C-alpha cells in the first residue's frame, strides 16, 4: 500500500508516486480512504488530484499541508461542491487569503458530506464567508480557523462569527486560537454562547492561545460550555444559579448580566472591573440611562452599515437603470434584427423562386438535349450501317475491276500473239503498220470509274468487249487477194499495249483484317484533329490508317478512298 494512501494511517505521497496515486484514485480502489499531500508535490498534481477525487467513492479524508495553493484553489473548490464521500478536509499552511476562503467556504455551504473543515495557519482576515458558512451549512460539526488574521481589523470579524455562531445548531467544535482576540471579543463570544446554548450543540470553543484574553474570561467560557455539556444541550434554573454563583466567586459578577440576558459591560483596564463599577453599570442598564459613549462603537458600526447599505442601494438602482437602458437597446436591436430577418426572408424567397425556375428550365433543356442525343445516336448507327454497305459495295467494285483488268490484259496478250502470227504468215510486200485504237481501253476505265462513283455493283452480264476501229484510209486493207484485214507493225502495237496497261494500273488495296482498329484512334493521322460525330473516321484502303474526310478523299479513277499521302505516292 502506498504511503499517503492508506486505510489506517501512513505517510505523505512522495513525488515518485504521483502517477500511481492518480491511477488508483481514478480506478476507485476500495482500500484508499486517506490522501495526504505535502510541500514536496507540485501544485499541478494537487489540482489534478482534486479533479480525480470528484468521482472517487472511497476517499473520505484529504489533507493538504505546507503546500502553497494558487492555481489549484479552483479545482479544490469544485471538489468541495461536488464530492459526496469526502468527510474531512484540512488545508493548513497553504497561504490561503480571503478570496480563497470565500471560494472554499462557498463550495462547502452546498456540500452535504463534509463534517470537518480545517483552514488553520493561513492569512484569512475577513469573516464574511465564514459567517455565511455557519448560517447556511447544516452538516458541518467541526471548524478550525486557528492562527489566521481575523483580528487584524479589530473585533468586528470575531463579532460577526459570534453572531452567526449563535444561530448555528449543528457545529460542535470551533477553534479560534492564534487570531489575536481581545478580551472584549472573547466576552462577546461567552455572551452569545450563554444566550443560545439551549439551541446549540457547541461543546468546544478554543481560545486558549490568546494571551490578550483574561483568564477569568477563559474560565467563564469553560464554565458555560461545561454547563451545556452537563445539561446535554440545555440548563434549568438551578444550573443558572450554580453557574452564577461560581462566576461571582471568581470576581466575574458581570457575567451574571450575560446569564440574565443583559448586554456585556464595556471592557475595563488591565486591573479589571470592580464590583462598584459592575453595580453602577447594571443600574444604568436597568434604568435605561447607559451613557451614549458606551455605544459609540456600535453606533459607528451601525452608521457604517447604513452607509454601506445606502451605497449598495444606490449601486443597485444604478444597475437597474443600466439594465433598463440595456434592455431598451436590446429591444431596438431585436426590432432591427427582426426587420433584417424579414428582408432576408423576402430575398431568400425571391432567390428560391428564381432557382426553381432555373431548375425547371434546366430540366427542359436536359430533356431536349437527351432527345437530340438519342436522334444523333440513331443517325450515327444509320450512317455506320450505310458506311458498312458502302464498304461492301466498294469491295465488290474492286473485285470486278480487278477481274476486268485481268480480262483486258488477257485480250491484249491474245491480240499480240495473233498479230505476231499474222506478221509471220503475211508476205513481206503485204506487211503494213496497223495502229491499235486505245479508245476502247480508255472508255472502259472511264466506265468503271463512273460505276465506282455511283456506288453500284457491276452488272451480272458479260463485260463489254473493246471496240476495234479501222483507219479510213486505204492503207487499212490488204491490197492482195487474201481479202482479210491484217494488222502490221508488231513493234508499234506492243508499245501501244504497254502504254494502255500502265494507264489501267490500279494499286492493290490492303486486306481489311490489317486495317487499324476504330477504337485505337481518336484523332486524324494527318491533321491531328479529334474525331466527332460530324468529323467521321475513314480508312485508307492502301495503308489501313484512319483519317478524317478532308484527309482521305475518294479517288474516282481508282474507285476507292485513299489518304493524300498514298495518293501522291502511287500517282508518282
């Protein structure tokens, strides 16, 4: 078990135990009931300890000694107002002042568990908070205020405590030693206790360390308290007579006035008060002719109280006037804010209406754009289908032209062989140059180009045969008896056939399975402009790359769409 956190006593908490102590208190360990803090601990730890004790259910005693408190008074006061298990609180040699006492006593007033409060050996000089504590707390039975400064400003603070003590019915022990009490203040305490002892539970009133209080007064206080203890809180007539006799025998006949309810006589000199003085004072009290000088202090204090109350009243009236002015200003501000709120609400309604209208218009525009997008998608699908049909037609035309070209080349080869044979068979004198009309070949190429432009498939019938024309001159006929038209000049005809073949030479298109994929290109390979709905993709039939419509035009002579680069290359 840690020292300072013990069940049956122990030492103070050491600096190295702080974290462990806080953990045990927060964990509500059952065995810890006493917490004892000394000067070796930091004040921050004391403040944190007070916060931890707010929720602890087992610690009943907290002692703080030789540790000056400044910033930890607030947590200590909060602990006093919230704890339900703390029974004993002792704060000694902590350099507590009047403001600190106000905070602690104000918190203890509301507490219902603290029974013993000790604020000894501090700097408390005002009794206002202590007076309120004695008047309103119903659970406190022990209060230690010894060795403070309650008499620094005279006896009035002790008088306040005495008057409040006379109205307290729960306190059993009060310690006032070491506060510099005067003999008059001590006798006032005796008077109050004697008057109210029937309703009081006070059994201990310690002023033993006060050197300025006469021994007779201390003895009178002792007899009054013993009489109360003997009677169990009250006295009868016989008890009063015995006590009066004892006090009179000690030379304190004036105390009999206390017992009968008469006011205390004014304090005398160091020699004491004689019996004649007491009798004269008693006679003046009985006849109501007490000299005015005997009440100078009371009158001055009463006048000071009246002045203070007047000042407080004036301050309260001024505060009320200020509060009314402030209330009027607040009403004006409320009216102004109400008007601004109405204006803002109107603006908000207008903005809301405009927003609703904009939302409606945006919805209509969105529907229109969606309809246009749907139509564009349909158009795109239709154009894609048409493009596929065009590509199929173009492929068919290319195949037809290829077969036609092959057939023309075959015919030219056959004609060449025939001419060679005729030249070999004809007599030398009958051999004349015969010119080959290439118009037929040109007409055939033009017809194929027109068919490609019209995007119509080739007719199923047999292709047109090339026309042969003969010259109108007489040189076109044989002059001999053979009667057959023979073509001469084999070398010239071969040159003409070669020229015609070059004129009909059409580049072979690339197979479609080697074209670039449509999804892999997003802009034209030539102008680098992005493909859109209006700027469509077109494959070059020779290189297979994707181009826009401007960069891939349809060649009428070839019957296919090629890019500008391939067109220039194959034309050269």
